[in-house]
C-alpha cells in the first residue's frame, strides 16, 4: 500500500474518478465531502469498480475544526488533492461572497494544517479560466501565457488560490504543490458506475447533450453561431475525465516521491486540440447513433470564443497523456446517462 491521500470533494465528478485511479495505483484514499453537490452513494460505485471502499467523512473544508479532526484521525495522510469548491460560473456572478468564502477558506484551512500534520504535498484543482481569452499568438495556450483578469468570481477564486499557494510556499512553508489547470472534463467511467451528475439544469455541454438525447430536456441550445471560428461556434479542449484523473496520480507521485522537483509547479491538463461545440454535438450523434434536438441561440455572456491547451509540459515532465478517442469518451457519457435512467435517477 502506497501513501494515504486526502481527496476533498471526492464524491464529485472529477474527485470520484480520481479516487478510483488512486486506489488502482495502490494509494489509500480518505474522502471528505460536504455533499453540497454530490451524493454519498458515489462511494458505493467506487467500491464496485476497485473492490476497495475508500474512507468517507462528511465534513465541510471551510470548518477548520472538522478538518483538523480528520488529520488527527488519519495521521498518515501525506498528500492532498483539493477538488472541493463551488464551481458554477453563473451562480458565482450572482453569489460572489459564497464563492470567495467556500473556495478560498477551504484552501487556506488545508494549507495551514499541512505542516502541523506533516502533509508533504497538495495537488490543486485549477482551471484554464485563468487564461481568459488568450490572444491568437498564445493558442494553443501554454503554462507561460499571461494570466488575465477573470471573467467571473469563480474564475477569480482559481487565480487567487494559485497566488495563495505560491505566496505560502515562498514564505517557507515546508510543502510542495502542483497546480493542474484543467480544460473541459467530459465523459464517465467505462463501467457507468460513476459519472457526472449535475443538480438541476446542467451548466456543462455534455450532460445537456445526453439529457436532451434521452428526452429529459426538450432542446439543446448552442450559444452563438457568429464566432470567429471555422464553424462559427465556440472551441474548447474536451478531456476525458478518466484521463484527467490519471494526471492527478502522476502529479501526486511527483510531489511525494521526487524531492528534487520545484516546490510549486503548474501543468495544463487537456488533449492539446480544440473541438467546437458543433463538432461535439455532431460527434455525439455519430458515436451513439442518437439524434439530438438542437438549435442555435444568441451568445451567452462570459463565454470565451476559443481556448485549447498546449500540453507538452505534462506529456514530457509528468509522463502523462490524454489517450482516449473522442468517440469512446462520448459513448461513455451516453452509457452513463442510460444507467441513470435505468436506476430511476434521471
């Protein structure tokens, strides 16, 4: 058994898939989640996939005393992967203080407790939102591209948290950190035992596509067909959530087992190629044979026109690469949606 890892937000979409990959790699996992945007039943799915039930504690990372109790209970925790955060861009505009409180205080609590309980490293769940809309000369965007003023409080919390980590390590804190800037995670575990389960109306493209395909939503709206892109719709870098989860395992190995590395490192985690909204919808139809009722709608405020990542650094330094074909990823999302229907969930 390798080291013990604390996964905050571990019953969420990316957290649950990362827990699976950590357990598959031999780590012991302790999940903490307040279940504000997830379900404790996810732990059952993780256990079915891996044969191992991760320890689960329902607690809020903003509650300092609750978090300290976890470190007291599990003195062998050596690393943290910090997913727990409020994450809806639109809601963050309407409720900025909620986002600043949840997303900043949760990280500050963890950082403060790490040296006290001899936790060596943290992987922080950051985002390509820190790049804003990169200038054409910065596409595909590298880790050295300028960080731009955030377009939402959510995006701003990612930038501020990156700065907090840099400042804390610079102050002499005896910890190491890797900041993973995700692009757009999609898909579900091939077993269809875990996947993305949005509350209410989905904010992300793929759940809206699958819910429309299965009849939960009447129509999918593609926001904007007047962008300066080949087919006039937005372009994003869509990465399979299982591939993304595996990047966290590589990052954790680097933080815990390679003492010679820099104390803070930044990596883009994506596929290295951009797909337009229209390409994704048509790709889903082709991969599954299911037609989606969609139409164009006016642009949505705050949407970036096009961004995709240069992931050479992650490929070379972490020894990680996104390898799953897009068709397979889209089929996994559809399989998950069908499983939800079978289970009477959606």
